[in-house]
């Protein structure tokens, strides 16, 4: 199932006109990246502030400048297409590219922030600078493509990119957690249709990450084992929700899935994050992940029998950068709000009000459908 291991991708770091980093990730033999950003030099946008939500002991980024970010532009105004492909200046100066990472022009977290560190002795109205980093990852220069359409070799390059950025961002002193993800589809809230994902480097542990870590610690204290490993072993032994089983990876619909369509993809080896994957694991991941996304695009069919392109969030759940790495275990969570062709699952009173999830789809039925649409 794995592809042949290849020479490592080349990472070339340059800078845009406002000082933001742009990183070209190229397969061997690609010409050097030398294009300069033709846009006039301007100050880079700073992030806002973090405000403490004392009710749940969490943090909220206030980023009012993001109200002005680009929203669903026509193809000829897409800022993620290569330079010269549209009527507006591109974020990417080169005329073509393979995989590109650059600092978000409208960041929720950035290297500089207008926020101030103002602790509140009452523990109520504390604020912090929203330092960190938000990066955009463009998977391809082809505006009309999608992750599912990428050749396996390009998927592997994306995986190497995620891994390299996870390690580099996690090493920053202000970063506590690195989150790589892709949003696809208007229904999810995508504002740019060009195939891309994002990486957020947070200066704190987000709520779900904190919950995953606390559950993993409790399980480890009780059993001496990793919770993620025990869940994977139980799902593989049961088998009714397993979708794909390879040498190094298994995809399954979780026993207590919350979303109408939800799949987890986990490595067989205990690894904390993407950077810890070896070549064989990365090779097979490129094949299995692409296969899984293809199945998701065949999961629903419309009235005339045509496949429905599934809106989804693909979220890499990794160990925190600085803590809990001994009990955390990598897995991918892919989820969709679509509960049927043209029908969305809304996070209504129970989900939004108290976090009490209700799923209308039996996980075993969802897994059976995903096995059925294999190619």
C-alpha cells in the first residue's frame, strides 16, 4: 500500500512586501524560487488580543481586523492563484507553485500584537497579546482542483509540509499548540474556494485540546496505557466501524461520533504529532488519506445519482507543543455538517447551549456506507 519513499522536499523561505514569510515546498528537480513580491511595501497587520472567558476558564481571540478579509472573490481575483493568473496582485509572487505556506494577511495570532498583558486580580477581565502564528497552506496552484484530486506524490509533499511546520512552530517559545486543518465548502464557512488549509499556532491550549489532554492523562494514570492506542485497538477488534485498515493506519467512524459524517484516521504506532511520523507512515498516509477523502465525496448522491461534493473539516489532533506529549497520540478527525444532500446539521439549542450532542446517524451505518463506496 505505501508508495516508494522519495528524496525530501525542498523548503525555500522568502518574504512578502510587508515582511511576512512565504515558504515554497518543492519536489526534487524544481527550479529555484526567486520571484519578488511586486506589491508596495506596507506595514504588516498585527493581531489583536486574547480575552479571558472566566465562566469556562478559556481564552477568546478578539480580531476585529479580520472583518475586512477577502470573501469568496471571483476566480480572476483569487489571492491564492499564482502571480499573473488574475486581475489582482497575488499573495504568491511565483507564476506557478507546488505547495506554498505563508503567514496569513489577516491573522488571529501573529508575531506582533496590539494587545496588552493586563492580568485582572479578580480573575475576570484579564487580557493578553494574541501572539502566535497563523499560516495558509496552498495545496496546489490549480484553482479548480481539490485535495482529493492531488496525485499521491503531492499529498506526500503536503504531509511533509504539515510535519515541518508542526516542528518549527512548536519550537517557538510563545506557542503551546499547533493545529493543522482544512475547511472545504461554503457550508463550513470557507471564504476562499482555492484548495488550501491553515495552520494555527496558539499561545495557549484551546478548549478541545485541553479536554483531550485531560482525558488522556486520566486514562494513563488509571491504566498506564495511552488512551488513543486503546481506542484504536478496541475499534480494530470490533471492526464494525472500521473503514480502511492498512499496514500503518486505520480509518474508522468513532463509536460515539457527534457529526452526521465523522471519520478518525490514526497511526498504528504511538506518535505524538505529524513530525514524528517516519517515511513509511507518511507514504501510506498519502494513499489512505486520499482514498478516504474520495470515499467522502461519494458518500451522498443527489436525485439524479451524481456524487455530492462533501463539505468537511479535516483536523489534525496533535500533542501540545510543550506539555502532555508523553500521554498524547496523533489522530485525524474529518467531520461534515451535511446530514443528507442539501440538508445541514445545525448546532441548535442542545449542542450550542450546553454542548450536549445528538447524532441522527448510527456510526455503524455511516461506516458501512464508507466501505460501500470504496474504489
